[in-house]
């Protein structure tokens, strides 16, 4: 069957567009039969993915970063007849800045190997999450993490992972705080929070393991919430948020990690929120999360 490649030229601040000839050559060398479409505006990727799915293209290939993958997943969901339908197959050409989902799935970041996996056609069924009316493949958050995103999109002259680190320090120095009511399957929390991060995958932002024990195949959402009362206390979490295993920031006082199939969050004051690294609101107070176990067919080795 013919694959549909959806290229987000803006990924990695237009570097995805510059790398497309390399990706195209890799697909052709692997013998992948494909057609290309290019996103032209915000939200266009969702439309293109929905259209491709309805037209019977298979697989659908996201050429971009985590935000691109998330939008493709939403387009596939729009094309589905029900919330029980399987989505995909979905392939990934990692052209983003962080490529977190690629890392979390242990997929290759070099385009030649990625093209070979697409050609092979082997799939595994991974979980996807949903917040309100938006699906996500890797993660979502309110509080500090999307607040960092509002900072990093304003930074110019710094590229790559360093931009995330500078934005994180900038955001922490603002000392943001929210008061939340969080409910999940078998628990509830009321009180101040610095962050609420919900994940399918463990890594975000290229270097941060915000949900270190998340597993995209376990049928659960993993989420972290917590409050650190001072700038110094928050800054102390930064190096430990880069640890995926022992010594992670979730072992620190005031930080808690849980697993759930659903989560409801109410914030007394609005917060920005994101899915797969892309802001979907600058000021939201109510978020409802749920997991769809094994719903996405992802191309893997």
C-alpha cells in the first residue's frame, strides 16, 4: 500500500524542511512507496492525517517532532468511526528538536534506520492518552512544564536542548504556583502545586524525565504532582529531573508519582497546558484525562 508522509516543515524551527531531502532519500533507498503532503498552517496536520486515513493510505508517517506526532494521532482519531477503533499504522521520521517519543519507544533517530522500520511494517499496539477533547502520544501537563514552554517559544538565538534548559531556569525564577484539586481512580489531592505532569512516555524536552516510570504499553497514565515552596527548592529539582532512574526528582519531598486510568484536575487559577509539547491553552482550569490502552498501531522494529 502507499504511505502518506505528512511533513511539518516548521519542526525544529524549520530544520525539518531543510532535512526533508535526506528523509526522502532514506525512504526511497528503503523502497517505501509514498506520497508527500506538507503542513501549511496551525492545525493543518490534523486535517491532513484525517484525510489520509479516510483515503486509505497506510501507513501514515509523521515527519517532524513530538507535536507533529500528536497532531497526526488526533487526525487519525477524527477519521475513526468510534473510540474503540484501532488507529494507524503510524510511522515516525524523527525531524524534531527533542524527538522524545522516538526515544521513549527505543526507535532510531537516524533517518536511514527509521525508513527501514517503516518499510518492514512491524507494529506494536501502544497506549494513547486524551485530555478533554485532545489526544496525546507522549505527554501532557499543566503548571510548570507548559509554563516553561511559554518561555522557550520566546527565546531566540539559542537552539536545541539548551533552549529548554534556559527556559526552565527562567520559569522557575518566576516561582509560579497553583492550587489544585486532583482526583484519580483511587486517590485525591487538594493543595498547592508547582506542577502536574501526565505521561505515556517518560522523557520530555529532550533531557527531562518528568514522568520517569511512565510506560506507553502498560494501559495506565502515569502522573506526577507536587509543590516546592521556594525558588531554591525548585532549582534543586532541575538536575534530578534529568535522571531517569534512581535519584529522580520524584523521590524528593513534596513530589508524588501515581498511576491511573483517569484523572480530573481543577485549578483555582488558570494555567497554560500542553499536549506533546504544544500549547493548547494559555489559561485553563479544568482538565479530564483518560487512557486508551493499546489503541495506536505504531511501526517498530
